[in-house]
C-alpha cells in the first residue's frame, strides 16, 4: 500500500468516526476496521486477502457471499 492510499483510507476513517458516538479511540478503531475491510474486499480473492479479512473479524459467511464462492473454495485456498 502506498502512502497516498494510506492517507485516503485514514481520511475516510476519520469522516466515519466523526459520524459515530462514544469514545474517540473506540470510534476510530471501528472506523479503521470498516475502511480496511472495504479496501480488502475491493481486491481479488487470494489467500493473503482472506487471511487479512479473517484477522479483521470478518466472517467466512460474509466472505463467501461477497466473492460468491463456496466454503470448500475458501477452505482449499487457506489449506495451501
């Protein structure tokens, strides 16, 4: 990821965090997770992307629905 990409993601996260309520650090953490998930979902499905999405807390079901693949395909991708 380039510096410009990181800057754009942070700008999106700050705007999203401002629209939420509660503690700033909690809002910013939730906003960054959402922005990173959206960024990863815009890329083609690879093993690294699926692992990053799972680390960010995204479920297998949501990954399956977004990429329109079955659980076997995701499992076989992670097993390699």
